[in-house]
């Protein structure tokens, strides 16, 4: 069965990467800065010839590890349990990204581009739900993401939040 023109257009739009726009803003300046770096690196990866992608992909993977670790620290500091679904999604993405590197080294030179396209499709939804929800939560508990401190640590009594931090989960 052939893809419709609209399905083909949707697929090819992810091959072009993402445009950094206000739609990707979460409301937390540090998070938004990290996200803008993520988008810039993702777009650079998509523009790089497949035979030359590995080193840039490794830099992008390292950036993503640090990016997700930053958000995971913030969640733990503000009352999320270690096994929350937002951190779980981060872990799944990183596991997949590491496997992509292995497959590329083993000769699948198309896989980095496919992963980058998948991330370009995934990221806007993640940023607009889980990350925007996390940004709202950080603001609600007066957490400063620049210094990674709480104005009043006593506000965080129990580590009980297991949701993703978005408006659709607790």
C-alpha cells in the first residue's frame, strides 16, 4: 500500500528537522535554552552526510544525556519519585539512542538519520506536555533551575509524584 501525499509530506517534514519557535518554549529559561541546543544539534545532524554523522551523533548523545539528567535532577529535587514516567521516557530514549550508535558502527549508516527524524517527531509533543508540565511544577514550588535550589525546601515533604508532570498526569 502506498503512502498518501499528506503522509509523505509529514514524513519528509521530520527529515527537515525542527524550527525553534515559541511553540517549543516551556516557560523555564534554562530548560528552553537546553531545548534550543537540542534542536540545533538535531538539525545539524540531519544536514550532515550519513557517512560523517557518527562524531556529531556522539556529541548529540552526550548533550542529550546531560539534558535528561538535568531534568531528572529537577524532578527528584521537587518531589517526583525516581520511577516517574517522565524520567522513564528519558531512559527509554537514551537506551534507543545508544543502540543506534552501535548499529551505525556495525554498518547501518541510515539509522542515525532515522533516529534523528524520529526525535524531530517526538520532541515537540514531549516538550509541550511533559517538559511544559515540569516547568509549571518547578514554578509552583519556587524552584530556581539556574541555581537548582528551592526557595523553601520544606514545601517538598514526600517523594510521591510518579506521573510525568504534565497536565494529563499527576
